[in-house]
């Protein structure tokens, strides 16, 4: 049975790709270079590398680290990531059905990100627990695993009753390593899972995820592909 849902925010609940596009085309340092960038060409500027599986500023071949720094330190761009359609409605329906819900978002500054998320998700903070974690330099350390374990202990959750919904490939391992179940969310720009992770179910919308949870709990579908 699935009873607990941990949501990654960027690429699942909020449109980080929109924030990246806005940043590249409007930031004073980059707008001249990318003023004519088309939305569909974002992966040409930010090549999707296998360990991420989604767009990351850090993957820019020349300016990745600087772009990431500039983005994280420019509040007008960093916080300009709107929620995807039906996020609030979906989270409310799941709450009404009894699911416990958390966000688990990696960030460069935990307090800044928490403040932003409390504003972004203000309509559901009466039941949504917002957790953030300081990511490591290469974003594949054990930080997310450690926070999951801490949440399990604090909130008396069972790992095998928990799913982590995340678009990044490296975060699928975090769920597996703590005994929870990963669910891969496919947003606008994502690459396929590697062969070793093909067993992980993938969804392409919140409606599809909601149906997946219902099917698993009704015994109509296995939690693994």
C-alpha cells in the first residue's frame, strides 16, 4: 500500500524549465547571447547528461557553474518557477484520501528555498510538510537519503509505504537506498531511464500519477513496472 508521498518540487510540481528559459533570455549577463532562443531548443544549450536525466544549468559546456551561481543568486529568476496546472487540486484530493505528503527539494540555500516554497505552495501548507535539503557540490551525495530517513523517523513512516516522485535520475537511487519506491516523473525535457532502472514506473502527468497510486492500492498494478 502507498500511504506517503514525497514530492520533488522542480520539474514535478513547479516548472523549473520555465525559470531556466526566462533566466537565459532575460538575465543581463546572458540575454544578448540567448535572446532568440526557442523554447524547444533549451536542451541544445543545456545538454541533458545521463546522471541528471533533465535540464540543469550546470551542464552548459562553458558557463555551467557560473550560470548556476548567477541563477541561484538572482531571486527574480530563481523564484520565477510557476506551479504546473492542477498541482493544488491534485495535492488536495490526495490529502482528502488520507495520503501524507511532503516536499523534498535539494537546494543551495535551505532557508531561502523553504521560504519560497511556503509562498509557492501556500494553499496547501495546512497539510503539506515542506522539507528541503542542502545538496552537495555534485548533487549526488547522500543528502536526500539522509533527509528521507530522518523524515521516516520523525513522522513514524514506513519506507515500503512511501513513494518519491522525482524527475532527476540520480534521485531515484535515493529512494531505492532507503527502501522506498521511486516513481519517475517525465516533464517537458527528460531523457529515458538507464537499463538498470527500467523497472521504475514513469508517469507523464499528475493525473497519471494519481491513477497509478489508486491502481497500486487497489491491487490492479504492481508498484514496479
